[in-house]
């Protein structure tokens, strides 16, 4: 059995990337390693109010502006399917449909 560099499940959690530019960078960096049938999950994409969505922490929980990545993916990557799931407390996005090849 050979080893694959493709991942079936990748989680981008806002504990590592609470600003949209970092979340987008992380998506771009890991997407080539997703299996064609893989799933990428982005945490904390449904802030309940403006304070939770602020770029500087003002509340707990805090989402930062990671929610902006969802709009970017939907506009720039129509090949992806990006449903939102209303998980507590601040939502999750599920990204499927990636066809980007891993680096050789």
C-alpha cells in the first residue's frame, strides 16, 4: 500500500487564523494537499454580531473576520461548494470540490 500526500479532512480553526487574510493564505497553502473527495472545514465563520467579527478581540467567543473568506471563495472559486453549518457558537463552513493538484 502506497502513501498518499492527499488529506481527506483538513480543519482551519480560528485559533490559528482569526484574520481573513491569514485564513485565506492557509486555505491556499493546504488546498493542493486535499484529496479530490476531501473536505476542508473552516471554523468560526458565522459571527453573531459586529463585536465577535471585529479584527481585534473584544468578546469571547471571537471569530475575527474569517467570515470574509467564505465570500471570497464563493466569488472567486465557483468550482467549490461551500455550505455553512450553524454550529455553536459561531458556525462552520465545509469546503468540497477542490480539484487542485498537489505540488510535484
